[in-house]
C-alpha cells in the first residue's frame, strides 16, 4: 500500500507542477505555495481537517491508530472528498482533485463526525451528508434571538472601524433571513460571537496556516468564536486578484456561528471555497432554505 501511494504521489507530482504553473500565472502571490507539491502527509492532514478521514484524536480509546489502518482509509477518504465536491469519483489523487484541494477555503470541516460513530450515513449506500442539519425555521441553537458580538484580535490586520462596518453589513444580511438580531456587546459584557484576527497556534486546537489555503474558521453555537487568518492579504473594499474579500468571508463564517454547515452549492455563501479576487456578499437560496 505504501508503495502504491508513493507511485500515486509521483504521478500526482507532475499534475501538481502543471497546476502550479497555471495557478502562479493567475495569482503570482500564491507562487510559493503553489509550486509546493502536496506530500502524502499533507493530503492526509487536509482530508482529516475537513472531516473526510478520521483524526487520531477521534479514534475511540483503546483502538490502534497504526499506519496500515491510516493507509487503508486514504482511498475511501479521497472518494468521499470527490463525491462531496462533485468531482469524478475515482479514489485517486488526480489533477482535478488536487486542484480543488489547493483552492483557498474555510478551515471548518465539510463532513461532521460524531465521536465513536464516524460519519452519519443516509440509508442509500454511498451517500453521506453532514449531521446536525439546521434550518432557521426548525430550531434555534442559541435559544435566544438577540446575539451580541465583539472584536478581539491578537494582530491588528484590519482597522477596527473598517472591520466593524464590514461585520455590521454581514450581520444585516443574516438578520434579514433569520430570527436573529445582532448588536455589539457592551464593555465588559460577554459576547456570543467573538470576532478576531489570529496567526498560527492561538489556543483553540485549530492553528492558522498563514497566507493562502485556509482564510478563517468559526465555531458553531454556543461557542461563537470567529477567527480570521491575520496574515491573509485581506481586502476591505473591492479585492484585487491577490486579495481575499473580508466581507464575503465574514458572511460565511457568521453562518457557522449561527449553526450552518458547508453547502455543496458553489453559488452559496456557505460553500467552503472562495478564490482570491472573488466576492460573494449576498446570501443565496441554498443558504437560507436548507433543512
Ligand atoms: Zn466554512
Ligand atoms: Zn481559531
């Protein structure tokens, strides 16, 4: 199996190189990241981080996490990734799959795993979906309509005045389609949604990876932490082709703090991927009607 994977990686290397050249032409700032061919460990780490593969910490106590077991779960994880992402399902790391993996995205998982139970499956074989389905109509995971927010960053990536204006607009979009109302927390008040910019390891078990790859993450109710990558090249107005649009990302991450998971609809705000230079500042039907 290890040999097989090595061969796959060598094949993948040529695809990745072609892809890197293509991406670097379109996004010179991503050159350094793009020319780096993903290693087997990086692919595994990616699949684990986004829910397609069991993480060592998810394993029930007392079970072995040996490398053979991890190797055997790689192909099904790639298949699951391809299926979720509407790619050709081959179980192989082809160029299309690697291109998707290299697309900048949200750090939260696509597939939610329940500890000791693995992925929740529908009755149809080969089908899967995220658990904890949520629609504004059916439940309120916060058990209150009025939610407060505040700003706490370890790195001042964006002036607070601009951040406040961007978040206010994003909250207004969600308030228009949900039972929630939003206001900034008063001095000393504990906020429900805590927004900030961080770098690297910042104490929540989800280290931030630096420019490119993942731009932010946010935790579901009733946690509410919303962390943006402090070293990302953020745009606070109209993004250039090298900048990530902060308003689009904030709108997406607030969705997580309200209990929404990722959408498979590429037009949805809750779709996990957003390229540099792209804005997505309007909620789509899929964002507000999922159940
Ligand atoms: Zn997300
Ligand atoms: Zn964090």
